[in-house]
C-alpha cells in the first residue's frame, strides 16, 4: 500500500501492477491510452500494439487492442483487436490510434481515432481527418468508421 499525504488529505493506493507487459511481448505501447466507463464498474481501455524497433518504439506503426473490466478495473479481459485499426494496418492505408473514448448518453462507446499515413518514418504525421467508431454492445462489435470532422487534426 502506498500512502500519499497532502495537507488534510490522505490517499491510500494499492501497490501498482503491470497492466500491459509490452517488454515481455516485445511490443511498444506508444500512443493510444483511452479509457471510458460505459456501465457502472465496467470499463473499456484501449492500448497500442506497435513496433518496438521503428523510431525506437515511438511510433504508431501497428494496431490498437482493447480490454474490458467488469469489476471496477481490478481485472481486465484478454486483449481484443480493434477491427478498424487492424484492417487499416493490414491494408497499408494508415495507422490508427484511439486518442479518446467517451460513453454516449445511450451507453454506447465512441472511440475517437486519429489516422496517420504509415509511409512516414514516425507514422504520427501528417494527421488526417479524425474518425469515430461506435460500439452499441459494450465493445463486442463495432460500427463502420465515420469522419468526426472534416478538418485535419492540428498540433497546438
């Protein structure tokens, strides 16, 4: 147990555990760190499964996986491939990262995705128009991707 004290506040945190052991599986987890709670105590978490050698692992060259927790985040399912990301990668069109995820009022999950050309060494630029992908059944299936906005993403 870790204790953090500040003024009148005291926070107790369980010992951290390795959630995704990218070193063991020889992958990089750069980019894609989105999470949302889509039902009480039920979370979906997106993680990258990227090349550890391209740009020293600081690239989105790969695909996205996600896991689901049904016990408030204590344990997570085995990774599942995010279909839009895998299909885009295998077709050689672009790499996909899930930068944000939100739960809509109807309980559906919306993954906010960035598309990048995989022809650049870093695979993080140029950023193309952002895309959304929706699941209406808790991540079991995913709809077709659609443009969230018609303007390319920008660095601030």
